[in-house]
């Protein structure tokens, strides 16, 4: 799985991410809509949120694109690294009339006590977390025993030519901090989660999973 970044490396990467997403915030929704319309598929956010129950944490909530998909019984907290993205999420929640607690923070050091949440959910975010393994361990820590982790991510393709295109794209300076060939499920299994649901689609570049903390 590679060598884990040091604390200093994580801090530097986080600061680069903040700057990148602050610049991207005004056009983030439009770019996400285009990517999901033509590449990833639009059904995955609703699928992920349909699994959420009880006290729920969304990690890397961004501009709040998932908010409209949550069941009304969910008590939602959202965390994100970038204040500009959280402002968009706050406006979206207000427009929806949806109560949500939003806070700034790092997926690799979640500011919540152990065993706080029934559900932890994240979509399309593990590609840009400097240490995805550490983030998944943090998600496990804040879950209650028996709680569920729900992830949707774009991952390395199961089709060889597409995989090699992804590898070439990772070398492009314009990609920012995003890694295109990760598979978070490897860290989910290593963390001791029990995978309940798992599927891949779109030439294997979209992977969805539901896993339970024992």
C-alpha cells in the first residue's frame, strides 16, 4: 500500500488541497455534474445516501451535493477541509430546509470522540486525501460497533488500457493532489471492516461499498 505520509507531509498536502478547492469552489458543482453525467453515472450519490441511518457523518461533504439524497430521519454532520466549500454546503442546506451540522476539519484526524456515529459516508473523496488508509482508520474509530461505512469512489480501472491512461493522467501537473488508481477497499479490509456490499461499474472505474464495523 506504500509508505504512509508523515505528519508534516500531510499538513503540506492539506494546505495545497485547501488552496485548490478554494479556487475550484465556484465551478465545483458544474464540473461534478458534467463528470457524473458523462463518465461516472448519476445514480451513485442516491445509492450511498440510501444506506445512511441514525447519526451520520459525511466526510468531505464539499458543496453538499449529497444533501438532497439523505433520508429525513438521518441526523447529519458534515466535515470538509475547505471553508469555501462549506459555505456552499451551508447555503444548499438552507435552501433545502435541512438541519445539518457543518465543521471544518481533516479526514485524517476527525474531531469526534470514538463511537459517535451510526453511519460514516464519503463519495468521490478518497482520491484526494493524502493518507487514505489513515482516513479510513479514523472513520472506523468514530463509528459505533456495528456501524456502517459507505464509500463511493473513482478507482483504478479493471480494463488495462484505461488503467494505463489513468496512470499517465496521474503524471499531469493539472491533476492536483488527486490519485486516480487507488482502491480504498484494500484499506477498508485491512482496517478490519466486514464488507457487506461491493460492486464496480463503468469499466471498473466506479467502486461502491458498504462495510460494517464489527
